C-alpha cells in the first residue's frame, strides 16, 4: 500500500494505524519502540473511555494497572519470542476503573529487522469475570447447603470409596469427614447386612437402573447404635455415559419409627379400652340380675338356714366382680377432672414442715452414720 498524498509506501506504523481504524470489538493499539502509543482503534476507545487524540503520543504504561513494570516485561518476552501469547492483565480506564482483559502482543520490526514497536490486542473480560464470580458464588451457596444439610449427603467413586462426607453425615453416623474419605460404607453396615451383601445388591441396582429411591434399611453409628435410615442413591456418569461414581442422601428415621411404634401401641391400647368397655357393659347387666335373684332367694330363707351364709359369700364375690367391671369402665373412659378447693397457705406449710423434717433427718444421719 502507498500513501495517497506522498506516493510512498506506508510505514509499518501507518499500516497498523489504518488497520486499527477498522471496526473491531476488541481494543487494538500499536506502540512505537519508545513505548508510546501510535494508534488506538474504536474498540480501544470504547474499552478505555479515551478518544484516540487523547492518548496517541502518551506512554502505553499509562493504560496498564501495573504500569511500566508490565511494559518492560512485555518487551523482554517479545525480544525472546516475538509473540506474546494470550495472558490475562488489567488496564485502567479513563474513569480509573480497573478492567480485566485478555492481552496478546506481537513485535513489529522495520525492513532492516530493527525493533519498531509492537501491536497489542485487548479483549474485555469483565462480563466473563462477572459470570465466573456469579458461578463461584452459586457454587459456594449450593456447596454450603450440601455441606451443612441436616441429612447425610455423600458421594462415592466407581469402586464404592467415599469421596465426600458432609456435616449431616458426621452428625448421623458420628464419623468425621477425615475418618471416612477413601473408606467403604462397610464401616457403617451391621454384621447381618454385610453377610447378606446388601451393599453389592444396592450398587448393582443403582448401576443398572440409574437410581434407587426411598430404600429403608439399618446402619451402625460410631458408638455402636443401630439406627433406621432411608436413602436415595443415584449413579453419576460422564458425558460419554461412563459410570464415575454415586451420590447418596441418607436420612435418620429412628425417631420417626419409634413414634410410629408408640402410635401403634396407643391404637392397640385404645382398641383394648373400647373392648373392655363393651365387655364391662355386657357383664354388668346380667350381673345385676344375678345379684338381685340371689338376694331374693337369701331373703326368703330363715335366719338360721345354713344356705344364707353360702349365699352371702356368693353375693360378696358378685360384688367383687362388679368392682372389677367398674374398674374396667373407668380404665376405658378418661376420668373427668376432679376439682377441689385447697387452702394454699396450709398446703405450703405442710410441705415445708415435711421437707424440714427430711432435712433434719439427713443432717442427723450425716453426723451420726450407722
């Protein structure tokens, strides 16, 4: 190419300057052998916030966060290999904002091979860095949820060795993460389940089906307690579909099972109470008839008749049966509250007197042990 006004070939700086004026989203600039800016394209103007006329003729170091130190490092690298491969740096904009960039530079030489400067391309990494920061924050957020979950969340490699063990697992099983990393889940398996090869069966089901949901079983804690658990396990595969491990969420349901057993027991007791009430009513009515009949027979006998004594004993037994029936009825039905008026002052005095006597007796026994 030639200079239209002078009719001479364009110098390397003029050629780069005209090239840099082309529309480009990245910042492209050239620097002469003295480290002074000689061209500044539109992308550079948008990135740095300066007009070309404001910075051309100014030191390139003015635009770099690390200033002249980084410029000298660039010269050294370019002298060694002429091309500085892409690396990350930071530049200073007109409003003093520090902008992360991806920078590459290439050495420029004149026809005699003498160093004439370099051309640099800066790509704004702000959006990428912001995205990386958001991803990192989300990773930390979800990582904290997994780490601090009340349920046990753990991962295994393809050989069944533990690769992660959260705080929920530590709380449920009693083993720390340091103790469990690299270990097999055999550590928390009861002996009878080891003999039944439960882990191998679970692993095979997960491998073939891809997941195992709501599986109820028992596990052993570090202090030897047997606990009831329910867990879900899923197979983890890479992009090629190769199995690389398993993830598992385990929940301790020991308390829930205990409550369920208590509720079942209460239901049984309630049923027994209802049965007792029915039996009591069925027994009480004929019992009253028997009692009445015996009383009529007894009262019709002379006082001196021997059978009066026998009938009296029969009536005594009937009364005892009646009391048992009454007790069954009172057991099957909740008693209504029995409200009574109390003289609180007298009650407190009596309690204090009783406690005082106990204290005196204890003091006496400590002074004169037997």
